[in-house]
């Protein structure tokens, strides 16, 4: 990419974020400031999980990492059983998440992670409150582009394993505060809370996303965004975590 094009993209993104912030000046943002990582590199499923954990360990302010998959992958929750996903081995890149939740197929989705350090004021909110607020921001970003999106109320929840086609598949079973478009679940997430902070990993799928959706989502979460790039120290540590944890057969088959 030429320097002129790259400069133009940065300027246009700044103008968009400034406009979005002005439009929402009367709204209460979840975060005072947010670091945003547009991670477009091609990575294994294990490495994607490892980067999120490395960021959780090192973050000093809340951050949002956004990435897509250029290959077929499948992630399943920490408490999930390998027997439920083993049939996909060889067809998809399998990984057990550190967060909970069900089975998520990756490839055409936009995946994100949010990290909230323990020292940040947002960490004091309940995990459900954070889940709801993040999904409300996501809903706002979808509505702004003409999607009929809603945040699921308790009455909209699925019926778990009794629902036809569920089989542990996250997107076959909406729960409270998931995002629905025309009654279909398009966004769900799972969380992990530690002494270091909170990690929320989410997936957005089954809905057309505008090119500027990621920036609109970020702008709904905060009035102050800072675009960042993953540094070498984070990548190096993530490689270690992937080699010792997410990329191992022991982790994958632990249940």
C-alpha cells in the first residue's frame, strides 16, 4: 500500500470517528478510552486465542481487537467436550477457548475480543452488565447501517439443548443479551474474568457488515479511540502461550 493511500485511509477514519463521537455526545460510553487493534494478519486458531490471553496479561487500558479468518476454523468453550467437535478435525482448525460458551464456526465471521484491565473502572461492572453494554453498542452499529437489530430479552432466549439443531452450536441458541436480526442470532460472546482483568471474545456472523462497521462499533464503545498495532513483545509472548497451551493436544482434548 502506498504512503499516500495509507495516509488517506487514516485521515478518513479519523474524520469518521470524530463524526460518530459528535453524533453520540449525549450517550454514555462504556469506556473512557479504548485502544483498537485491526488485526488483519493470517493466524492459526491457537495463535488467535493466545494473542487475546497475552493482551489480557499486558493491557493497561481497555482494548478492542478485531480480526477475520481466511481459513475454516472452529472454537469451542473451555468446558466443552472434544468428542463434540472431533469430527471436524482435519476439516477445520480446532481450538479450545479459555472463555466459556458453545461451538462457534469461523471463516466468514468478524471476530472480536475486548480486554478490560482490573485497574479500569469498567472492570467493577458485573460480567452480565458488560456483556449487555457491549452488545448494545454492537446493535447500535448495526442499526446505523439499516439492520433491524435488537438485543435479546429474557423472553427471546433459546431453549438450550432441546432446540432443534442446537448440538452445542452457539449460534443455534440465542441467550439473554445476544444480538438478533430478524429473529436470528448474529452476535454472541463468552467471557473470562481473572485477577488481571476481563476478556470477552465474540463473533458476528449471518449478517452483512458495511466496510466501516468495525469503526462504528468502536465508536459506540467510547468517545476516545486510539488505533494501535500489535507489538513484537505481545506476538512473542503469544507464540509461547500457543506452543504451551492452545496449540497442544493436551489442551484441546482436556475434556
